[in-house]
């Protein structure tokens, strides 16, 4: 599990840290040598800064982003879920349930009139209907769902 990050840990970010983070968000596989050159610092300093950013919880992990379509999952959707009022006392358990669904890509806990937003990837429309109608909606905690298909997605600026 990644270390808990706090606003205090993020307050000390300087321009070099932000440059490192910006580049890592674009290319998590960049070599330390290239990262140091982009940041304008020595390789040893760059390595120390990256490790410090990891230890403080600013960098929470590195991962490979896999194309769902390459895995036969050609349909992606966003499902918003509103829970029954009586079920809001055990949000973490329901979130864990959503995270454990094989189709789940990401789970977001929301403020507002919906409790969760779930990004899913499935093989086809039939699999999506089954997931929403026969799996999620049948849970006693669920008051309602709304599903939106994703036609395309693009990475936006990370705001760094």
C-alpha cells in the first residue's frame, strides 16, 4: 500500500520537483539519466529526489497501463451508483466490492447526488448489461445506477 500523503508533504515541492513529477507523469519509464538532464540536476540528486517523493507519498506508484481492447475488452463505460440511505454506513465494504469486480478499471468515491463512479471495461454490450443489471443493480445497497459509454479518452494535463 502506498504511504499516506498529506498536504504538508506536498507544500515543499519546488520547481525541480514539479519538473520531475511532470516528466514522470508523461513517461514513468524514463531513465534516471534522462530525467536528471530534463530537470537540470545531477543524476544522484535526481535519484534522491525521486526516492524522497516516493517516501513522502507524492509519488504513489508506477504501473503499466494496459489497453483493455488488447485484452478483448472492447467496450468501456462509466457507471454512477447511488446507494440506499441505510447502506451509507458501510461505504468502504461496498467500495471493496466494486474494486473486486473483474470489469473494474477504477473506482471513485464521490460527493454529490451519486456515491460512486466506476470505470469498467467489458467485451461487449451484453456483458455490460449483465454487469449493470444482473450484478451491480441487484445489490440491496444500490438505489440506482446510470451508465455512460466511453467512445474515446485522452490523457489531459496533469496540472503540474
